[in-house]
């Protein structure tokens, strides 16, 4: 199984006890020592929990991310994300900035993106996608 980075929607499904996502996550961890997420996914997840004032879930998520590899934005991934944005915009396609940045991190790090939003991300050339749902 290819090393991957999890999109925010995949983590939400996992924390919502989605059976397929949980099974795929377990299978992934049988081949890889840790899950990989981006700091942007951490932001998006906490953003939702803060809005809901879900203190117990925040604590659970803190424990969860302490066991993950969390990738930061780099100069190279930002440049790649800007290029993706420009290429898509010339085609009349718009994608949210955070998703563009996550895609840039995934491509720059040569990781497959695990997301339920494959139709959305499929517009990005060079991005390998898989859905665990």
C-alpha cells in the first residue's frame, strides 16, 4: 500500500466511526508505522471542534495527532499549490485554498491523498487519489 496523506474529510469519517474508513485505516497501519496528515488538516479539524466547543473531542484529537506524522507547509509545496491554482483557474476551475495547499503538500511529498472528495481533487494533475469510504 502506497504511503498516503489523509484529507480532513477522511479523518472526520474515522472519528464518526465509519466502518469502511476504520477498516482501511487499520489496513494502512499494518504497512506503515504512522498516519500522515498536514498541519492544514489539523487546523480544519480543530476549527470545527472549536466551533462546536467539543472539548472531549479536542482532547481525543490531540492524542490522535500526537501519534501521526504531521507535515508542514513548505516553500516548495506553496509554489506548487500556486501553480496548481493558476493552471486550474485558466481552465475556469476553482478549488478552495486549503485544498490546494493540501494537494501541493501531497504532490511535493509524493504521497497519495486519501479523500472522499475525489471528484473535486481529480481536477489536479499529478495528484494520486484514493477513497476509503
